């Protein structure tokens, strides 16, 4: 059946409490991308020169040729920019996204990263596009990135960010079982879990907006002051909201230039001037999140077989499994794995049904406190709902009143009086009976349908997030 793979829900309207260490209001992660020596270059066996993220506006690859200007820009990052940023940030926890081949060509820089206690995460084998790689080739590149990274640094990487990823990259990396977190996502301000088969994989999303790459694109910052303002505004918003994560992306050849480095220095001083700021590596954030919010698998309606789907949700609309059968054929996805999302899918099928079909759903509902209830023949859901409103504890006089009103209502409208009893107490239900019984039949039909949808929504809230 058509299934939509993208998750447009995430943490929803109420994100989980991050509970950062020490009661911090915000976690700030600084990422230093170390790519110099791993970029496209015919010296590295690539087909053309690099053309991405440099000072050269509109740069194009030079097929089968070295590009001296481009090479020197990347060399600046390794020779000067890295050390400027290292001096500025060495007393802070920093995550390095290290391209394995670049790390292999920068042993002095690697030693400095390790002396500063920085986390060195994997940034892939080479700083090249993965989008056109066949799956087997990309899987091999990921395996070699892990191997070379471990050989060069002495430790296997615990985090991974490709940055020039394919649609398969994140799945292939997760399948290695190697990583505490992946970062090829820009989808949230907090970590979140994904499932790849039997693998529960934490995602610690990254940033392209609070990122110095915006100095290298046309829709970017004209000067350091503009970037500093944006970083401050981002920090202020997340700090005010509380319980959020701020990622800052740096590149040695970009933020390492003097005019930008000064803007970064001023922002760091600004952030450190606030109480409740937890500067952390991405691995520290991942380990905290894993301990505080371990993944728990939940029912995923969009991934069920049809039989299971109907068995689980066919009774949401009373005795009307056909609604679930039709909803199964919709374009379901992660959004429908929530109570609100699945309710929308089911309600769409109810709303688009014929009047006779909807009337059948109304007639499938029992009378309130009627003979079926007295005989114990209600569905478990209806029994619980009526009991919650106290309709199982009526006096003889109250029961007689309900029965008389039920009979009068059905005689006039042709279907039972329906109300979402969980929204009312006994007195409120009686008042609604009195208010609605004299409505025109069409008005009451529409109201009864709305109540049926409300009952379904409340039932789903018991089953799904």
C-alpha cells in the first residue's frame, strides 16, 4: 500500500524535557569540520577539483585538473584556520567532524584535537558526494571510513556525519551498529530516535543555518557582524524556550579566517556569560539523551499488515471495521502512528462514506444506559466509557428516565442518541439530551457524526501517542 516515509511529527507540540546536566537551560555543541586534505582532488584519485564551500563564488569542478586556488583555500584551513580556532576553543568541549582521509593527512592537527579532549566523529572517508554511489560502493566507503579513522586516531568513531549524503547513507551507517548517534539530519532542535529494522538509532540533528557555510553561499552573511547577530538570536530563542540544543557548525577554512573568527569569539563570550549553559560534545549529548530518554518501540499502524491493522483499529468506530479497512489503503506514514494522525485517516473514510453507511455507524452505537448495558452486552470500550460517566450506577428512576428519552430520540431521529460520554458527567449528558432531542433530523445527524468522531479520537488516545 502507499506509505509515506517522512516523519513530519517528530516530538510534536510538547517536546520531552531534556533534563540537561546541572539543570542547564540549553546545550551548546560546537562542531569543527575537518575536511582539508579530504576534498575532491585529482591527487586523491578524484575525477575533478573541489567546488564546494570555498571563497570562490560560483566555483566549478575542473575535470582531470588540479585547481591551485581551490587547493590553497583548503590548505589555509589546515595551516592557519585550524590553529586559530584551536587556540580559541581548546578549553571547550568540541566535536570534530573528521574526514578520515583528511585526518590521515593531518596528524599534527589530530594530536592537537586529542590533547584538547575533543570528540572526533566520523565525517566519512572523503569529502565527496555520496548521492550517486551505488549502495555496495557506499557501504564499502563507510566501512573504510571507520577502519581508517580508527587506525589514525586510535579510537573507533562514535558519531557519524556525512554532509554530502545519499538517501541511503543514514540507513547504511545505522546498520553498522557502530554509532551512538548519527547527524545527517536538520529536522529538530533535540535528539530523536529512528528505527532501521531491529536497530534503534539515535539522531542528534545538525545545523546548516547557525553554520559558517553561509559565508560561502550567495544567500549568506556579508560579514562577521551579521553572523554574530544570527548566532546570538538563535541562542536567545533556544535559551528562552529552555531544554533545547544549539549546534554551531564551523569549517577551518571559513570560520578560521580572522574577520569571522572575531565574530565567533564574541559570540562564545556572550554565551558563556549566561547561567545554565551546558557546552557539550555531540557524544555527551547522545549519551545523556540515551540514558534519559531511552527508545521504546510503540505500535506503528502505518507499518502493520492489513489484518493486524483492522484487528487493532476496526472497533474504533463502533462495529464498523470497514472504516479501518478503507483507511489502510490511504497514504499512511509516521504521522498516522499517532492518535491524532490515525484518527484523521479513519475520520476521512467516515466523512467520505455515503449517508446510508454513516447512518449504519450511528445505529451501531448502543443506547446510553439501555438494555444492552443492563445485559452486559456492550463492547469493552462502550462499557468503560459509560462506566466512566457513572451510567453503570443509575437509580431505578434515572434508568427509567434514560430509557424513555432514548426511545423518544430514536423515534424522532431514527438512530440512537450519541454523545462522547467521557467529555461529560451524568448531569451534562442529561442536559444534552434535553437540548438536542428537539433538533431537526439533519442537524442532529451532523451532531451525532461529530460525536462519533470524538468518541473515536478518545479511544485512540488510549492506544497511541
